[in-house]
C-alpha cells in the first residue's frame, strides 16, 4: 500500500477527540509537531496553536486550518437515566441515529448509543430533540455520576484506509487541513533558504458553529498581509450531487481553489503559479458569496488581508464517515509550501 506524507499525522489526529470547546487533545499533538519545525510556538486563551518561522520578516503570511470537529453537547439527564444532547457545530441528526458515541467527561470517555424508536423510519425529518444517548444507566442518579451538562460528545468512528488513495474518518473536516498545514511547515523548514517572508501556521479552534472565533482572534494578533484558509470542500463526484452551479470537484483531482467574494485574485494567481511550478493539478469551487471557511473572517481583519482558500475535496461532509484522497492531501501541503516559498519579500497583492 502506497505511503503518503500526511497520513501518519492525520491518523493520529483522527484518533483524538477535538469537538468545539474541547480541542485540547488534538492541539497538544499539533503543538508538538509544530515545535519540531518552527522557531517558536504560541498558544492563546481560546486554545489556538500558532507556529512561527522567520517571524521578523516584514511580510507576514498566515496559514490557517481549524482543528475542531462537529459533535454534540450534553444538555441534561432525564429521570430514566437517558442523556439529552444538543448539536455542537453542523452535526446532522439523521446521520447520528444508531451511532456509538463517546461522551468526553472529566474522568474519561463514557460510551453511549444514540437511540431511536423501533419500526419503520419516520416520514418527517429527524430533529435534534429526537436524539438521546443510552449509556446503560438505570436512573438519573446513576447517569449523573458519569456525565454532566456541558460534556462534549463525538462518534467513535476512527481512521480507515479504503481502496486506492482514499481514507474514511470522522472530522476530516478539518483535521485534514491541519495535517496539510503542518506538512507544509515541514517542507518550508527543509527549504528555508528560499524563504523571504514570515510564516505563521495556525491550528485554530471554534470554526464549526463558533463564528470563526479562533481564526479571527489569531489573525488579529498576527495582522498578516496575506493568508490561506485550508479546509475541505464538497466533492461532487458521487450520486445525486449537483455540479451545474458549483463546478465539478472530485477526489484525486487535486487541491481546490475558491472563486468567491472572500478570495483575493492576486493570491489565486500566485497559487496557480505555484501549482504550475510543482505540476500539481488544480480544481475550482464556484462560491459566488462566502466560502463558509475561516477565510471569510480572516479576510476582513484590520485593514484587510489578501486571502485565498485552498480546500481538500471531501465526500459526506459533516457525517460520521467523511472520505478524502490522501494524494489530494499531500498535494495541498505541497501547494501551500510552494506558494509561501515563491513569495517575494515585498509582494503586491493588489488585484489591479
């Protein structure tokens, strides 16, 4: 089976829980990996991790990917000992029925199952209020010894290789992006003699349902002149997906650039030049308004940031088993690194 540069780190990240407000386990791993290749690594009160290389250069470039994954949060326990939950981020209730879940408590994970009524599937859409967790407790008192309101919940699904270069896992959105940024920093460190700008690698929190708080706070701290938001985007190469309005994006087709109001045209041209230099195929996502990524927040920080959005095509986004191509992931890391390494000391990001 072919080896891929980003696979090992991605597998480690998928094995750790990083639901919103509780991203610490994944961030500790990211901090260790960045510390090995960066001049310094910083954290903040939100839990963001920021690695810096060549920090005194006049032009600052931010590479941002969010480490938080979707999940659930415990709201209360009923009299029978069933755990009531609410959505954390963009979780889909219909995708959770029957799933085994881990409740992340102060004493460690508690296993539970999302329950459902027996019989035929309901004709109406499943709603959040229909969900509950069965942890095997016989009463409220018994359940409350194990869990409490505010505990976060994630699926137990892990990381698995599929055929070819494809992998499945929960929370590839956006720990795949984090793996790409870390790998890009490893490449930049190796080829540092080419580097003329300051690079800030950000693994940020609170993108899923958090109004991009983590990215916005760190971007305000760094005040970069340019930034790349690295995320996943909807692959459209499987049944019943629409391509007419959004473009045809497929797995194993290469990284995807956003065409949207968020992105800076000069940055996209620089990304295209970097891709051409490294013979990396590119795809495009047509997003006439916003991108739904951290780039939407970063672009408007301070006097404005010349922002690009580079994405890894992903199937079944916001489900317990998302699917990506490891080749796309490695090429995304190579593209990001080449974009930074080719940048002149004083680039002009004005589109005209």
